[in-house]
C-alpha cells in the first residue's frame, strides 16, 4: 500500500455510518483504496443492496469530502447497491444530495445528518451515565440531573460523548450538565428516569443494528473465507 493510500484509509476513519455511529473503516465498508496516475479511487460496499440510499449517499459523499486534499482527482464508487448507478453519477458530477435524488430528496442532507447526530448523542450520553451510575452505587437516576461533564471519568465513553456534543454545537466545559435534550437543554429532574430509558433504547438499537450489519456484511461477501 502506498503512502497516499495509507493516508486515505486514515482519513476515512472520520466517516461514520449515520445510523450505526461507527467509522466505515471499522465496519468493513471500505472495499478498496487505490492511487494511480494522480487519481485516488475508493470502492465502498454495504451489508445489503437495499440499505437506505440516503445513508449510502451520505457515507459516499463524506468519503469523497475527506479525500479531496489527498489527490488531484478523487473517485468514490458505491458497489452492489440498488441505487449504485444513480449515486455514483451524482458523486462524479458533484451534483449534491438534491441534485442526485431530485424530488425523492424530501429533506436536505444537513437535516438527515442532524437527525442521526442527535441519535448518536443520545446513545453516547446514556452510555456515559450508565458507567457513572455503576461507579456511584448510592446515586439514584433522578440524581443524574445534577451530574456535569466534570463529574465524568477520563474514559472512552466520556471522550465519545464530548465528540458527539461538539458535533451538535453543545457546550463541553466541565460545568455543563450531562443529561440534555436534542437542543442541549437539561431535563427537569422528574423526567430524568424516563429520558434515560429512552436514550437507553436508542443506544441498544444502534448497537444491535451494528452487530446485525457486521454479520450481514460477512455473509454477503464471504469475509471469513476471504480473511483465511
């Protein structure tokens, strides 16, 4: 692998599946990276040909964006999807989301991205607070109303939460409350148990979907055999 191909893979670590909230590199969605004659070509693959075209376009578009500084020409190709031709034409023409899907693009790409950033934040928030509760057995769920970012440990779950807050434009200072709504506003104390359960359901759904998609991808592309 050339230096630029290695750098391209590192850059793609910043591209996340919007629903699964994990890098496409870790999920196995990057099929190949090749640099030749000044052109960087990346092929992406998904667990199913019927994965949401919105999600597929978002990942492919983000992949192209993070690679543009690495080579004069960047081509991102989505393989084996029922909308591959449409998406690949749109990417090649830099047509944008609405330009690619036309009247089918009911919401903007920014709106779609915001929806899934909020879900990722809810899951990260619940995960960090669950670790906090386990470490503070005398803390009731209602008491989480008082927990601020500075109370959380220096741990991966806390770092992940801070990244999700930054993506939404929420404060990340030590005095900021941890349990907040989609606009960064703290919940009333009485609502804390209900809101925490909802965030937990979002987190479980994301983790379950990620596990399912990994298995589906391995089956679809026979990755176990490929790696042996």
